[in-house]
C-alpha cells in the first residue's frame, strides 16, 4: 500500500463514523471499522496538509452534504462535513480535480472489463482518483461491492483502502453467499 498524502473518501466513511453517536450503531462486528473511520476523519481535519481530494464541480461535496449534517453534529462524520464546508476553498488547487461527465459515467473513469458494472453513483470517486496526478487512494468503509472491484481498480493504478478488511470481507462473503442461493 502506498503511503497516503492524498485521500478520497467514499461517503460511507463519514457516515460510518456517525454510527458512534451514543454507541447505538456500533456492534462488536463493526467496531474496528467505525473507529478507523473516526481516526481517519480526525487525521484529515487536524493535519496542516489536509490532503483531501474533491472534484471541482462539487459532486462529491454535494453527496456528502445530502447525507451528513452540515451543522457539524451530532457525529464525527457531521463534524467532518462542517469542517469541509468551512475549509474546502483552502485546499491546494491540484486537490480540486476536474472530471468530465459523459452520459452516466466520466471521461476520466478507466476502461477495464472488470469495471463495466461499476456503480454509476460511485464512478465520480474513481474518476477523481484517476484524474489526479498522484492517483490518491480511495477509502471505503462498508460498501462490499468495492471488494469485488479492488483487483480491477489496482490493475488501472487505483488503490482502495478498506477501513476494516475483515469486516468488509465478511459482508462481501455474506452477500455472495446469498447471491448463490
């Protein structure tokens, strides 16, 4: 795994961090994932060199805004949203990446047979990584479909970091087992 100096966060990372509010969303199974999400958000929001990468057209920001509380509470994911709202215009210019919408995908989305059925709503994260000069790692918490796409993404030079590999693998295996029934 490359040492990250840039981050792209799937929306489920701050949403998963929000599960810690009151502890009601945290289980023995997802505890490590939730805590890893909180730690990553704290690292990003407290580091001088932020490193968060977004698209210049605000598709990622708008998705966050639609699923997190802009007021900054009650959860760590909501605090991240407020921080992002207040600081995103201070990011280095190269960390606000231009991506070009083309029908239901992006020009910057890599062509690979293993990515043909990639979720349309998640393509923006991959397009941003692919368009950025450092091809930053995409952080993923609970969307197990990404586990099935990680090898194809790696083949086009895009790394996915799972906040808790054991947890995501277990989710993926359960879904694959149910799909085979």
